[in-house]
C-alpha cells in the first residue's frame, strides 16, 4: 500500500532543519564557553553556579536535536524518498473531484 504523504518533503524539511541547527551550533558553542567562563568568577555564590551549570547543560542539548533529526530520517520507509523523486520528476497529476 503506497504512503499518502511525501517522504521526499519530510527529508527536505529535515535538510532545512539540519542546516538551521548547524548555523546555530557555532553561536551556541560560544555561549557555552562564556557561561563556563562566568562560572570561574571569584566568590560566585553556589546558587548562581548551579544556574550556570544548568544553562550549559541546556546549550549542550543541541545534540538531542541532531539525534531527533537522524531519528526522523531513519523512520522514513526504505526507498520512499527515491520513489517520491521519480514521481515528482514526471510531474504531479491533478486530483479529480467528482
């Protein structure tokens, strides 16, 4: 039974998401470095250090986003993207309404 949604469109969306995440990776890495440097301030209260640790952990969650993108791609049916590409290369047939 053929799928009624486009694996190709999902794959292309993941390409766009991955590109945006990659663009954000460098600024987030810089933010992580700054937050870690802030933790080195002398006499920093423990409650602020804990907040900074939490911030660093949140920044590092970009790896979870990358894993989620991979999971979406791995869940696409085998061969569905290529099948969608072949279909798209022949053009789309308009839906007939009765």
